[in-house]
C-alpha cells in the first residue's frame, strides 16, 4: 500500500501502475483534456479549476488513463482552451490528428 504522494509517483515512474483515473473539465475529440482553467487569458481566466496536481505525470507514466467527467455538452468541446497534456495514443492518429 502506498504511504504518500512520493511513493505513488515513484511507482508510476517505474511503470508499475496500469491505470490512472483523472477528472477533466474539458475534453476534445482527440482526448486532450483540461483540468486547469477555461479562457484564453492565463492571469484572468473565465473559470479556474483546482489544477492538475500531478495529473500530467500520472497520464504520462501510467499505461492507461481513464478520464471521468459528467456528461455535459460544455465539457466535450472541439478544442480545449488549455491542454494539460498532449495525449500520446497510437489510435488518435487514425482519427485525424
């Protein structure tokens, strides 16, 4: 059992975590997701969320990523306003990116 954030991050870096669960405020059709802010101005965004807090690392180091968010048209957008992570997924190149 992991005792803290450092141990969990080290386990992920070693490739020993199969899945990570993340929450997303916005998700686009290429599975880029945003959990930081909505709006183009970084200093004064329309909405600011709690942030990634290591989500980029977990999404990069774990073998699979599951993003959970309520089913809402405001969350599924054509292009995210701030890309937390450019997802590395071989299947996304098939759908046009």
